[in-house]
C-alpha cells in the first residue's frame, strides 16, 4: 500500500463529529450481587475485628434491622440498620435495607462509582 492510499484511509477512519451530532454514549453501571458486596464489606471490616451480619430471626429483624455490624472481640453490636433516627426496613429486600448496605459499602470504599447493587 503506498503512502497516498494510506493517508486516504486514515482520514476517513477518524471522523470528528460536532458536539451536537456526536453519538450518544450511555454509561451502564456494573451490577454487584448482595453476597459479593457483603463479602467485600466483611474483608474490609476484618481489619478492625468487625463483621457484617444478616439478621436471621424475627427478633433480630425487629431490633436490629436487616443487617448489623458485630464486634468480634466483644461480641457486641456496633452498628445496625435500625440504629439512629432513621430506622431501616425489617426485610432484607426493602429499599431502606439496600440503601443502608450501599451506604456502608461507600463509607468503607469497597464499591466503585461505576458499580451498583444488582437486582435479585
């Protein structure tokens, strides 16, 4: 291929559009399952001898919410989805419980801005 034909091909392969005519790009977030997110949170919390637990009984759900953080040395609850003035929902599928889980993940910097909690 000679130089002239190579220049001709290169000029048409790199088209520059005006801003108004540029192809629209949609940013799609990468889904992360709840199980993977809890594993990431627990790996981060393990450095501080803490663990994120999911409530298993009705009493735990009513008192602590869907999730709680347990201090593994003192065996005491450090934080829970129901603590504070904003009581989060009693089921793991509620929006508030998912929001609390995402809040914890963002606080611990274990989920990126390009990731989201997958719908189950």
